């Protein structure tokens, strides 16, 4: 039990968990800069978005199931399992196409898409279990400062990932004889994963949950997956090709609604539901997840559309556009760590959540009103402000939820918050992509649309995933985007950020309805903070 662990042992266990989490976070950004070379080598330009989509589908849909498993089986066993699954997926991704077309798997690009899905199976557990294990190690009164480090992990990975991906892709060929540089983007996970496993195997306790004596509801799990997989795929489809009213999109959405409805009905009758719907009776759980859903969408919308503005309005290179996100990442690290430390020292998490929302809204307002001739440096300042405002959303909403639920439901409650954050991002980016495309269609006459060429195609495809399109670098002409294209993209991005402001404002408003309860000083069930 965690009570028998020394503070040093807890910190060493935390180090292993954060290293494992860093693997999954790094993989979300490191692959994007390698994609142009990957699709060139594997001849898969028309399927490049599925490299990100396969990972996103798996890493989103499995989160609630991992949360339930964490309430049934030892956390240590699950953590070791997901790290191994992730590393196996990494090796397979690095080997994609090495042996030519394979039976059932197809060519190298198909192999990579499938293997990225396997990576995502592990990645879902890396994220979900990190917050659950931290909750086991530290009581809520201490937990804020340690969960704040998770924001630092995400921020660091978002800075290091694109740089490391570009370095390995451009200069890594030949470091291992006969191995292309882009394959090292996947193989680099192996030493990091080995180090994480060493910490976990050496220092992490068993962390067995309260004995349930019940089996996983496999039918409910199947219904959940058959509902979430088509939902995420429908959201990720390129809406320029498969619009919201296309037969494929509608079919996927209808199938998702049917399966998720059956999942809810099954869960209400199950004696061991994957997600206990009684959690929604808890006002903290209910309001915090609404805010997380909205703010998760605002965060991903911010990340995806800034590079489009940089390339197609300011005319900078794709590399410089990627670098522009570094100030935001540093802001997230700062906001997350400072908020976590302050809450652990003084309590009162709600004021930091609301304060972060005000800072975020200020930064978004600056982005939404910036002129087309805004300086590159000024955009970086605006992004840093947004990052500082977003920082407290990483640890504090999850902390509030964990503080308000009973320990036997900790896994389900924690994974639900992660799921709502991810699904909020998926839904929001799909809707924002539609706003962008419709505005470009309205603002660009037919002749200008033809002249824009790759730029308009980039706008239609980049919103499919949080990775940059391989066409992004070539979107502007050598002389930069034309005045018509600049004006069109400037108008479109402004509209996108007006929608993002609305989302952030609604998330901030929902935060007012999160009751603030005293942070518990132990992880025992019989705590007054659990009472209504």
C-alpha cells in the first residue's frame, strides 16, 4: 500500500509514470515532422492523415476501459502492460514497409497505419493510468503539485517532439546501417520505454484496488468501442471530401449513436458497469467534465490553426510555423506547475481554474483580433498568454474530480475526465475545420482558389488531425501567399478563433458551477469532502 512507501519511493515511482506518459505525449508530436519523408518512402500521400487518425482513434476510445480496469486490477500490472504494448507498436511502426507488402496487412503505408493503432492501444493506457497512479501515491491536499508536472510533460514533449522528429528524419539516416532516419522516430521510444519500465519494475508498488470480485462487462466494452470508433472516425474524415451530410459520415454517426445508446442501457442494468453513471449525480464530476470538454476543444483548436495562419497569412516556413508553438508550450508548463504548487500550498483550486480562464480568454481575444500584417513576435506573445491560461486546466480539473469521488471509483472518474478532454478536441476540430473551409470557399473566388492550390488543400486536410499536412511546407509560393489568399485565410482564422473564444467562455462559465470542496489529506473513503 502507498502508506508504507517512503517519500523517496513515491517520487521514484512518479518518475517512472511520468517517463511512460512522456512516451505517449512525445509520439503525438514527433511523428508530424517525419510525415513528409514517410509518405515519400512508403508512397502513401493519399493515406497520410490515417497515420494520425489510427493513433487518435485507439488512444481515445480505450481510455474509459483502462479506467475501469484500473478499478479492478493492480495499477502496476496495467502500467507495465501498456508500456510493453506501446513499445511493441513502436517497433512495428519502425519496421513498416521494410519487408515489402505483407499478407493481410498490405503495403508499407497500410502497415504503418495498423501499427500506429497498436501504439494507440498502449498510448491510451499511458495517459489514463498516469493520473490514476498519481492519485494513489499522493492525497488530494498534496496531489496538485505532482499533477502539475503532467502539464510540464505535455509542454516539454510538444517542444522537443517536432525538433527531435526533424533531426532524426533529416540527419538520422545511416546512424544505424541501412535504417532510414524517419524510422528512428519510432525506435527512439525503446530506450525511453526501457528506462520507464526499470523505474516501474524497481520502485512501483502493486497498488491493488479494492477487491471487486466481478468480471469486466465485455458486452458493454464491445458496445462502447463500436460506438466510439465510428464516432471518432466520422469526426476525423476530411470534410472537403466527406461532408457532414455524406452517406459515409452519416452512416458512421448513426452507427455510433445506436451503439452508444445500447451501451448506456447496458450500463444502467449492469452490476459492474464500465462507467458508473451515478458519477454524473456528483456536481463536481458533472460540471468539471463539461468544462474539460469545452476547454479541451479550445486547446486543440488553438494548436492546429496557428500554423495555418503563420504559413498562409504571414508567409513563414512550415518549420518556423511549428516553432511558433513553443511559447505556448512553455506557457502551459509554467501555468500548470505554478497552479499545482499554489493549490498544494494554499488550497482553493477553483480560483486558479477561473483565473486561468480569464488569462486564456485575454490571449484568445488578442489572436482573434490580430490584423493580417501582425508581426511574428507579437503572435508568439499572444500564444504564450494563452499557454499560461491553459496551464491550470491540465492538473486542477482532474484534481477536483478525484477529490470528490470515492477511491473505488477513482479509475473510472479519472479516465472519464481524460476522455471528455480528448473527445471534446476531436469534435471541436472537426467543426472548426468546417468553419475554415466554408469561409475560404466564400472568400476565395474560383480563380483565386485555383491560384491558392496547395494552400487551400492544406486547410482542408490539416484539420483532420493534430499533425501538420506534408503539403503545408509547400503551400505558399516562393514569393509567399498572394494578397487574396492572405486575406481569405486571415478572415477564416479570425472566424475560427471567435468560435474558440465562445468555447473557452462557456468552459469558464461551467467552472463557476464546480463546487469547491476542502482537499482531503488522506486517500481514505470516509472523508468529509466526499459528502454532499
